[in-house]
C-alpha cells in the first residue's frame, strides 16, 4: 500500500471515529440540556480546540504530517469538531428571532475555542 493511500486511510478512520463522537456528544447533551441552544456543538468544538492545542503543544506542528497527526488532528478532530453545524445552528437561531442566543453562540464559540486551545497548549507543558 502506497504512502498516500495509507495517509488517506488514517484520516478516514480518524474522521469516522470523530464524527461518531460528535454525534454521540451532541445527542446526549441535547437530551439532557434541551435543544434551545446548541450545547452539543459548543462542547465538541471547544473540547476539540482543547485537544488540538494539547496535541500541538506536545508534538509541535510537523513539517511532514506523521500517521499519528493525520489520524488525531486531521481525521479525529476534523470529524469531531464542526464549523458547518455551528454555522447552521447560528443561522437557525437568528432566523427564529433568537438573535441574542445566536450572538452568544458566536461569541462563546470564538472566545471559548481560543481559550481552550491555549489551555490545551499550556497544559501540554509547552511555552507560549
């Protein structure tokens, strides 16, 4: 099996697992917290940001992506986090006259995402 195909398989496997994780977390949070605010998407995006920061702090940004990087960051976290769901849910809130919820979703996702990636980086032991 060629190097390119192996890389694609690592990304595909990680993406499949990440997507299933996102689906599970979003459904559990919707069941317990309701659907008036996209808690599941907020949690997966911010926890994914934390893990990305932690992995970057531990591994650094590779000049050539390793199989582990392809599986975890590109595949797993790429499938786990979602800008498309975030965007759709924000538009749905806005269009249903829940503009405050839509604005809170945008601000919270951005600020908490940046805070979590920084926290992950710091907790990895890397210096900013």
